[in-house]
């Protein structure tokens, strides 16, 4: 039998084998069709699992590896930034904020208000540096002075100087005869410019009303909404606040108590003497 005859018989047999496999739904790998025995061994290595199937399982998320890596890097950067902010605030407030629970990222503004959430970074204790204009009627027309008292919510405060917390009194007692006739403005007596330490705002924002104490009819000044001024800081050894609260015939700095402690009594008095500029 000639070589050509042998080759013709071989091709006929190979075609018959393929037709038989197709009729019986038998999968014939391209590697087999190509006659690559090594390729067959490689494809069914690792306990008979095809490498292509492993790759499909690993990439089933349909997300490029670069995108996942970038998202992970961004998340890590935000986490590090938040940790740095909390560490800085820990130094400023003297509190270990690292031990406080983190705010859930999905907590919306409306959810915060509904649950009464208040960030631990917001201070509610403040020192008020107050400058009052002197009255122009009654006894003030001649004395050219004032006896300041501060009222917040249902309580009022009398100053005990730049080194001590102000005296806290309920409104009923603050406007009683004892304060009007004897206590007067305490450390702020006859001092239109005065310092009130450690005022408890109770809430993040509160209404502050300065009062000029008189013997018979007190001079109630305009009330203004206030909150701890986050701009206050010690710059070049001096206390500085960018936001001055101004009412009719008075103005004030609302210094976070943590900043007031760093400034000290001398720093607070220096800022008051400079006129809250």
C-alpha cells in the first residue's frame, strides 16, 4: 500500500472519529485536536481542574484589580487622616479620643438630629470674654460703668475672675434681691469688660444674654445665639479668635474652655485688654 493510500485511509478514520464524538456529545479539547499531549496534561493539572476555570472563579467579581487596589488605598488614606485628626484633638482637649467609638460612615445628618447625636469634638463649656457698653440712663448716666451678669437657658453666671469657674445660679435667684443689693457682679463689679470662666452652654448652640445689674431695674441686653468658636487658638503666644459675637451695646469672644486653659488667666486678660480685635 502506497503512502498516499495510507494517508487517505488515516484522514477518513480521523473524520469518522470526530463525527462519532459529535453524535455522542463528547467534548473534544482543542489540545486533543491539535495532538498536543503536553497541553492536555497542563490543562488538567491540579486535581483535574482546568486553569481557565480557576481564573474565571478568581475574577468572578468583574472588577479590575487596579480599581479594587485604588479603593483600598483611598479607604486607608481616609482612615489615617481621621486617626491624625482624633490624635490632634486628643492633645488639645486632654481627652483620649482614640477610645471613643467611631461614627458610622452611613449615619446621615437627619439621623444624627433624630437620635440627638453630638460629636465628641464639639465643646459645650466655654469662657466668655465680654465687653459691654456703659448705660446712658439712670445711675449709669453718672457712674459710666456696669455690673455684668450672663444668662444662658435657665441659669445665670456671676464672674469669679479669670482663674475660677463662674458662679452658676438659677434665674429666680440671680434676679433676686440678694444679688441686686449685695453680690452684684462679683469679680465683674463695676467692670464693663469682664471674663466668665467655664460657662456650660448645655447644648451645642445656646442663647446668651448679658445683664447689667442695677438696684431696681436691671438692664437686659440683646440676646444672641452663640457656640464655641472653633477658630480660637494661641498664635504667637497670644489668644486669637476670628469670630466676634456682637449684640446691641455689647460684644464677646466665645472661647472653648480647652483653649482658655491653654491661654491661662494672663492670656485671657491680655486679649480682653486689647479689645477683642
